[in-house]
C-alpha cells in the first residue's frame, strides 16, 4: 500500500483529525485521566482516542487467580487473559471514558475492532513464540469511522480487534493508533499523538528537560548512530516514521498533561517527514 | 410524549425494524446462544439486539467477593456491582456477541447507552428503596441509531445507560428494548420481540403447549380477570401494551429458538392493538 498515500480523489483541503493514544500510566491515575479527558473533550477538531488498559487488567487477573504468562518478556494472551482484557479494556475503561466525555459535552462512542468491523486482524503467526490471542492488523473500516466523525462523534478505541471468524484478539494500542492514522490519512490531515508520562523523546530518559523538539529522518539516523536515543524508544520512532511516510501529516510524542501544547507544536517531540 | 406517535413528517411506507431482547438463560447456554445469533444474523431486515447478562455477572461477583444486595427481592447496584456489570455486559458479552455476528456476515456494532449518547437516563429516585446505580430512561438518540441502521449495521445494546454527568447506570434490558422500540416507531415499522426460554404467554406456566397465540386489550382484561395469566407475566404484558399504544406495530413474546417463526407470526404470543 505504500506509495498510495494520496489517491487521485484527494481533496486538496482536508479536515484535520487528531488521533491520540493515551498511555496506561495515565489511565491508572484518576486525577491525570480526568484532566486529560477534559483537555481531549475541549479539542474542536475531529478526534479519536486509543487506549489499552493500565494496571486494572493485571490486578483483576491476580484477584481471579489467572496467571500472567510471559515468554521472553512478552505477555501471552491465553483464553482467560483475553476474557479479562475484554472486560477491562472494552467494558470498564472504555465505557467509563465515554461516559465522562459525554459529561464534558463531547459526544463520544466507544468501539473495539469488532464493532462495525472497524479493525480486522489475524491471530499472530510467529515461528517461535505462540502469543495466544494476539492480533496483527489487516484492515481498517474507514467508511464507518468517517461516518461517525462526520456526525461530530469522537471515537474511543479499546485495543481489541477481531478476525471475522468470531475471535476477539488483544492488539497493541500503539499499533492500532498508527494503523488507524495511516488509513484515515487518505481522508483527513491526520496528526497522530502518542501521549504518555514523559515529555517526549529524551536525550536522557530520566530528564524531561532533555526533550528533542523535532526529529526528521536524517536527525534520527544521526541520533541512532551516536546512541543518543534509548533503546525502548526505537520501535516507537520506527512506527512514527512509517506513519509519516505513509501520509500521516504529523506525529507527536509527549506528555499527556500537555495535550493542547502537543497539538499546537509547543511541546513534545515532533516527527517530521523532511 | 404519548399521542405524538405519528408526526406530520411520517413516511407512509416505512422500513421494517426488528428489536429483539434476548433473555439471560439463552446467554448462559453456549449452544442456544450460538444458534440464536446465527438466526439473528440471517434476518434481512434492519435489526437491534438488546441483552443484559446471565449468570456471568453473578459468578464474577462471587469470585471477587462482591456481595449481591437484595432489598425486597430487588437487586441493588452498588459501585462494585456496577463495575462488574459494566465489565461483563458491555465488555465480555457485548463484544463476543458482536464478534460472532461478524463471523456470520452480520455487520454489528455493540453499544451501551453512553456510546454516542444513545440512551440518556437518570439515577432512580425511589421514595423508599435506594436501588443504587440504576437508571430510568429519559431519551433515545434516534439520529445515531438511524444513521447506523441506514448503513446496514445491526446494533447490539448492553443494558447500561448514562446520565450525561459521567455516571453509567445499570438499566433493565426489557425496558431498554421497549423504549428504543417506542422511539424508533416514529421512523420504522417496529416489531418488538421478547425472546426467552418459554414458548410465549402461557395459560399454564409449566406447559409450552398452552401458549396464547394473540392477546388484544379486551382479551388481556378477560385473562387477567379470570386469573389465567401468571403474575410474573403481567409487567411484561403491561409494557408490551404500552409499546403498542405508542406506535410499535407488533410485540411478540416467545422462545429464542424459534426466532424466524416469531418474526413471521407462526409462534409465540402476539400482542395486538385491537
């Protein structure tokens, strides 16, 4: 699909669309979540929020005696874990976020990828590790999303997809945000924001004052070659550049508490095409 | 709102819409649920499914040590119980139903009343009993529902509403089905079906062969005066007549396994206006 980023039916002036991934640490912090949702609700542009879970799923699993399996540090989604994340992500967290947004005069609708066939995926087929009920995304139903956005309804995605064969699949929320952003970049001027507890891409992972304001491909190569970017950030940045190269207009990484500044380019790290 | 059932902008030929409430006993029975969802998926008309939970919420509450409080035989929804029903109804049950319908080529979307402001309610204000987080319905967002139905998307409602102040509310699924049916009777020819484990309204509650095929208001009075209708059915029938009087075209009560026959008038009890 690369290279198809601007089909011939492109409108030259497209509506802006914000796609915002919210990190688990924010979901776990009642005051931060509340403040974030107020900021989100006050955005005038069309918008989509993507969330996973925080510690809630882990603590429910503990209470129910469902052991969390890790293989090479990666979480395995067995049937009982899938049940728990479906309850917590698509039920408790998703519906409470939606109800709160309604109270802040933001008409929102909570979806998982099965709803309206929004996000089609397949069960991950890994040569070595069986991740269990984990999905890799195949397609986004842009018609449905556009129809909701055009009714001024904001979409709140819980990080679950489906395989069209009746199976729900646990799916990385960063990846959902990225794939939805790429698909909708054909219809909107998309800014994708990864919001979390840090101020952006940092030169020193423990010092928020070392945030790098902009990174373009050549600067990225430079930073990587000088080992100035800490390892955990590299997959995030690779994804960000993939989105930018596909047609997403701007990708911003930064602190959830500074949402307005992230949108306006006054905070966080902006990933640029050139 | 009574008396407003046919506004001046009525279309004389309206599309048919089926609104089907599914009973908890069916949800608890894997084989019956599967068969029911296949039948539901094969309906060609526009359609809405309404469900609550079955025993799943009760068993999760037991596992988590959340005591179920009853006052005068009525269940009280305290904060912990609300959390459980939100997880089970809007999460686990709703998303699994939607994923299965997708596998049967039925494009469905799962909503609770907070989603898209679909069902607005207020916390029940009872002079004697504090029911906790239980909602009584104030308004249905027919624009949203029509927009989805007109895209050939079937709607699956979990029995939760919201109060526009950020609070989710546990709400009787029979009542949701009835209120959605009434509101949409302005836009569609609505048949409301209460499907459960019995064959319809029975003269003998334990004998499916005693189903009463049709009940109109005069027959209903007759049956009640002769005490031929068992007590538990009276609120259901009162609701059914309220829906019919408002403008719902047909209300049918019957066995979930006979969905096609219920739709065609070949099984169950049909509640008629005259």
